[in-house]
């Protein structure tokens, strides 16, 4: 029965197929012991990098590549994502094993990499059909989610050779300025201007953190792989494309921007992507309190970090919607993203006005 809850792939979407003969040859040249015929499906969720499930005989692999169409200049860096997995795997067991990296334009028009497939449950807007989490299981899962987050933030990045993976000094300032610039570039006529929120973020920036860390930058339930036989046990953390060195509270605020409390306004409920409304799940405030307790230090000025998280999420959605608006992708899921941008602007604006 547990197998029914596993995250499942589907046929490759129209316009997102690759030259599979070349991919197959690359895989067999790069990964020892691969034998058998190749078959391909695609994981349908996610709005950024494309993720394919590849089976070669009995071996299952996952291939990740950037989306088709115009991309943000520094986004979708496959070499960087491959490096963080390669470096972190020995000290952070939740990383999938990276197996091969390719950047030969004769194989594919963009760099890509291949990793092991982690088989497990992924919680999205609603649990897989038939999976019911008790109140106690939901609470346990939330606590373990925070445990893994703290484990990542405690890693000595210098000791493992990642001192050059980012620039913690000035991190918050660069994030506010950079994401503001990205939003202005990606704004379409039907999107809000976000200027009030951007000014508030620019004026309210906290000083550099004294606790710089490796931050995932997209840490949330649908990037966690859960054990199919025990859905409170986390066995993997996926999607490291935005990871860097920086303020861990920015990581916390970014992750909780996706976290919808049961008493949040109806508009926010409409854009909920995660199962954070199940009985027993922590509220955002409880996640913050749990994190502070486990890290042994207070979380101050969280309104700023949460507001930035809402804004950054809106920018990500707007950048994807921009591709749809200008006909660079046909994925029908992208059409409604502008509504999410509008809701996130309303929520961030309300937070700004409440904070004075």
C-alpha cells in the first residue's frame, strides 16, 4: 500500500522532450554498470527546472535541466547545483547522490545533471490519496522538518570547502536589491507594482547575520522526500538550485512564505501549495518558535524576513508568468500565476501597513 503514495512521474509534456538517444549514450558512458533500454517520464510538479525520471533497465535516475525559453541571468546554474550536492552529500545525508554532469552542446542545448532517484512520499497541496496523517504525526513531521533545517544551518561550510559558495557579507542588501530589480524587469501590465513593499524592505533591512550558514532557499514540504513506510521520517531534500551562503533567517522567511495557516485569509488559502493546513500542523509562528529553541538563539524582526519571503515568492511566480505572457512556454499551469502575485502583494502590503 505504501507504494501507492510514492511521488509519480507522467508522460513528458509537449515541447519538453529531449534527444533521448544522445542522453542514453551519455548516461552509459558516464555511469558504470548501466544496462538495458531507456524509458523516460517527467515529474509534472514544480515551476522552474525540468525534472525527468529516466529508467535504464532496472536503474532509476533523475535528470534536471533548465526550462526552455528565456531565463533569469544567474538562475538555473546546473554546475553550481551539482557542486553543492557533491560537496554536501558526505555530511548531509538528505542530499540525493549526484551521478553525472554534462555541458556538451552536442548532447543538450544547456548544462544538465543526473542524480539518484529518491523514492518516497512528497506532500503537496494535499497528501496523496489514501494517506492520512494523524494530529500527532503532523506535529512530529513539522518538528523533524525543523530538525533537518537546523542540521543544514549548523554545517561548518568552511570545513567542507564551501567558503566560496556565496558572500554572507551584505547578503540581505543584495537580496532586496536583486529581487527588486528582477521584479521590475519581469513585471507585466496585469501585475501589481510592489513599490510600497520594495521601499519598506529597503528601509528595514537588518544588519548582517552573525550566524551565516548554508541556506537551501527553497526549503518546504514539496522539496522533502518522506519515507513511504513512515511519513514522519524525512529521507531527502530536493531542489538545491537556489542554495547559497547567507542569513539563515532569510531561509526561514523564504520557506514560511509558502506556509498557509488555517486562519489565513481566503485569498491566501486559494494559492496554498502545501499541506500546512492539516490538523496538528504547526503554524508559522510555531515553526519560528521551534527553530529558535532548537538553534538556541532568538528569532528577531521576523516580520521583515517573512515579508521578504512573500515578495521573493511573488517575483519567482512573476518571472515564470512572464514566460507564459510572452509565449515562451505553453504550460497551462502558468496562466494563473499572476493571480498568486496579486495575492502575495496584498498580503505583503498588509504586513507592511501593520508594522507601520
